[in-house]
C-alpha cells in the first residue's frame, strides 16, 4: 500500500501490480531532455518487522539517451526510496 501511495505522489504510471508476488511495474515521467524509465519494484517480507524492497530500472538506451540521461535513472530510484521513507514515517 505504501508503494502505491509513493507512486501516486510521484505521478508515475503504474503498469502492473501483482499482489501475490508483491511486484509493481511502473513508468517514470519523462522530463525536458530526459526519457522515462521502467521501474520494477519487488517487496519481500524478511521477518515480522522487516521488508526488503528492491528496485531495478530499465531505460531505453541509444547513443543520445545514454549521454543525456546519464545518472537520471539512479536519481529516480533514489527519489522513490526517499518518498517511501517519508511514507513509512507518517
């Protein structure tokens, strides 16, 4: 539920939610001189009080996108985790 709230606050499009596997597939927003990415988010319960969240990102890569978007996907992942931390402390 917290992940969905984060994605809504970031205004990223949710492509797929698989509640059984705790998997979310989302698209980030494109910006000026930047393409959107696909983020694959997985949550796994480690124990009663701990959940591991992993994020993998896919960005369409061409010569131009690799030069212009260098580091942008990392920033989007960091933004996701920052917003998730805020959501969990509420």
